[in-house]
C-alpha cells in the first residue's frame, strides 16, 4: 500500500511515517498543497492522510483534484482547528474519515 502524508508539521509527519513504515507500508510526504498535487499526478496512492490547513492553502480544497486523478483513492483528513461547518464541508467530499488531532 502506498500512502501519501500531506502535513506541514515535521513532528507529526515523522511519527506518521515511522508508524506506517513499521506496519509494512510505503509512505511519502508532502508539506504543501502544491507538492501533494505534484506527487499525486506522478504516482498512484492508495491512501492520502491530508492535513486541512497547509502553508499554501486548505487541504480539503484539493480533494476534488485528487479524486479526478484517482477516483477510488482513500482520503483521511486531519485538523487541529475543527469547526462544525468545516467538518460538514469536508465530509461532503467523499472522504473516509475526518480526524481531529
């Protein structure tokens, strides 16, 4: 399984990458929306762990582009700044799980 971690917090990325690799899966990292889109255009991922707030934009705004390229990709969103409105907006995009950090 190929997993893309889209997260700008180096500590969180490190823990997720280490855990995923220990479970026997492959993990790649991206720390911006731009970098994530570039990687998804170059390679198919089975799962994307996507932070909502990134330095160059809101992660959930690129979900439609991920789905256009790979309609069956699984997406788990992550945020430390939750609101009910944000959660409702993100959940409507066909994600697997909405996680509050």
